[in-house]
C-alpha cells in the first residue's frame, strides 16, 4: 500500500547548514607516486589521490606541528578530535570540522618501476632506487607501476565552529604536509613529492633564502609549548632540517639524496662512498653475529632510523645472521628521518633531510625473541668517525658533510 507523506515545504533560509571557509591549493607530483590504493603497491586507477588518505596525513602533521603545546596524550587527543573528529560515543558524535575534497585536473601517466629506478652500477650504486625496493619485482609479483605528472586541486572546508587558532593550525598542518610529506607510499623517502602550482602557490612554498626559511618553519609551531611533554609522538618541535643542492630537476635531486642515504646506511664516513665495499656500522658483525652471547639487551644503531630491518640470505653465501628486526608491538616503526625533494619559492627543487623529534625505540623483536634496546656504544665506528653520540645526530652530520653544508645552515625548528 502506498504511503502518503505530509506535504511540508522546507524553509531553506531557516535550515541551519554549517558555514564553511575554503582553503584551495593546486598540487602537482614532482616525483612518481607508488601505492596508496586499496591493493598494496598499486595506485588506484579510479581514485589515485584519496581524500581519506590526505585526511590521515593532515592529522599526522597537525600532531607534529600543534602537538607541542599539549603535555600529555589525553590533552593532545581531545584537541585533535575537536578539529578532525574522534571516536563517537552516545553523548558525542565527535564528527570532524574539516571536509576534504580532491579534484583531479590531470591524471598524469603510468610509469613502470624500471623506468623510475636505475639499475645499480658498481660505480654509482642504486641512487634513488635505494628508496624504491618495496616496488621492485618479487618472486611471485611483478614490479609495481607508479604514476607521474598528476595534478589535482585540494579543497579544505573549515566549519565556522573552529576558532581562528584552530583554523591556523589546519593551515600549518597543510603547509607541513606539502613540505615534508606527499601522496602514496614511501613519502618519507621522496615518493609522491608535491609542488604547489597556480595563483596561490607562493603561500605554500618553502622560501629559498635561509633566514626566511628559518622563520617559515618556526611559524608552523604554536607560540608556546608545554613545559613538560609526556606524549611520545613525532614532532617538528626541535626537529632539524638540512636543505641542499637546489636544482631545476627533481629527479636529479632525488638521485643524489639516494646516493647520500645509501652511503649513510653503509656508514662510509669520512671516506668516499664505495658501493661495493661492506658497511662500517657495528650492528651486524659485533652484535647480530654474536646474538647468542648478547643476553636480552642489545646495543644497535640502525633501529633508531626505522623498522623493520631485514637481513636476507644472498645466494650461497654463508652468513652469520639472517632474519628480521622489528618493533615489539607492531611490524613497523616509521623512520624519524625524512629525505625528499622539495619545491622552493624561486622555482627550484632542493633536497630536504629532516630529522623529527621522536622517542627512540625501547625494545625490538628478532626472530620472535624480545630484546631491550640500548643506544650504541661510544666506540661505534660510524658515530666515532662523525664525532657524534647518537644515530640521529649522525644523520644530520653526515648530510652536512656529504653535501658540504655549513653548520649554521642546519635549522632546528623551535629554536629562535
């Protein structure tokens, strides 16, 4: 039986819809993006740039910028939920106050892994292919296919319920994401790096001059920080930034960043990088090869720059250790080190090495056995060669030496 609905005319003028301020920015890929779709390693052909993924990035960068003003995780969570939404309860829907829209302006082109990653040579090493190992062909899986040249418009719609300070924090999170992040997978190693384009590009670009850059980075943080911070999330507060070798070609910048990171991972300092030589870090021969004699506490360096670490068997070589080093409670710990090309206000592309302020890992799991993690010893060969005491200090000093950067050009964000 057909129901008869009451004839009620909607008074659109009385209907209270939230008023929204719009932030628009046009962005273009300057390095290929890989992954980011519903299937691992694949770019979604129908929705290569997903609003949900960008929301996740912006939430991270909001915590990394605004989070320094909150002393504990509860305060931080409540402030984050007030902007971006949180877990719903019967008393509180906890919906976010920022809507995200993506419009693809140019789909770009599909680009296979082999066209992006150069074949390693004994003289040069893997270059930026060092960053792309998850996308190389596997035993039962072909090489991944990325996408380059994609251009899109990002629109953030901010409800009037946000305070002016909250709206500023959203803008700062967006600036930080464009500068330090990207789209797709492996953004901390330069994949899916973005360049603002169009009439509003200048607002979002990093300044090319050092003093202006220092002020721009400091402006991303709140005016005051908590006296004592107990939450352990990564932050731009006290992060260190090195900007190197501006060029006109993002791929050329990326290649040299890959060469630097391959050199650092092998620990070839102060001598020049030689791809065919073995590594100098003490982790493998002094610790992992003597794992049975180490007890339940290990002094390792490389876990401080990201996990998991996988030592694989190579051909018929007799290796003293193979296996996985991973976090105790999860399969992955994101690296506090960001290495990527970044667009500058003068039209050039610079290499960016940033070391976030982050808590060091406290324990690791090796082949399902838990070990307490301690800092490497003062006689660790690479730390000793670089004259530093921590692994993250070593990243900064190695970058400075590799690219010939003066000490006063290293920026510590939040130190005025």
